[in-house]
C-alpha cells in the first residue's frame, strides 16, 4: 500500500460527514490514528454515518475490530477508494550492462519479448546478443536485440519488455 497517494482534502471527518453519504455501500479507507500513512488505515465498506454530533467517530465500517465481534466499528476519518491513486513510478535508463542484465534477468543469447509503447499489438521476439558502452565511463549506450541496435534511452522512452515470471509489461529502465 506504500505506492498509494491521495489528497488530504478528500478525507472526510465529522466536520463534513454528511457529504460522505454518497459513499455508503462503497469501499474506502478508515482511520482514527494517522492522517497520512494509508498502511495504518483499514479498508472496508462504509455501511453508515452516525448523526450523533457528540462523537467524532461517525463512519461505520463493515469490518469489526476483532474477528469474533459482530458489531461494526466507527472511525473518525473516511477516504473513498476512488480518491486514492497509484503513485506513478519514475524510471531512468540503464547505466551499466549489469543493470540491464539483472533487471531483465537475461544473459547473452536470451530471448526477449518486447513492444513499442505506441503499438501494443505488435510484439518483437529477439535474442540479446551484444551491447555498446562508452569506453571512458563504462556507461551503457545501446544493446543489440535481434540484429537491431537500440539506444538505452530510446528503449526507456519508446519500448517495454514482457516479464514472463510476473506476466506484466515492464519499463526498460531502473526505478528511481
């Protein structure tokens, strides 16, 4: 859950609880203790909002505090799931051949499946055969895939590779 972000203005409290009624029956995050770290929030369905103005914990969740408890628990903060976004990961080009080999889990002669980001229906299947580097720094410049040379910056910007282990398309780069 550490890659999730939200705007603090989207969090409901007792002060604006009536505005949250539109979310009854929908999933969200509940908390009493921490405003900013979603790891400490409970994810559940909002089942009701108390009209008791003497209490701050007005948001009733579908999840009881303890497994043997049948009563819903009330919290002071509620954040609808549609207000939570995945934090966008940032990548940089590979600096060394070691980063390339380790990230893609390949070696010389390994087969790679990759595609252009702007043509997701067209896949390339090629072998990794060689690379070029800057002699003074040892920095990676390009890799040879199936007889075609690709500059590492272009791979990052224009292509993605298929990770068969995770069954996901991944960035040709290192996460920053």
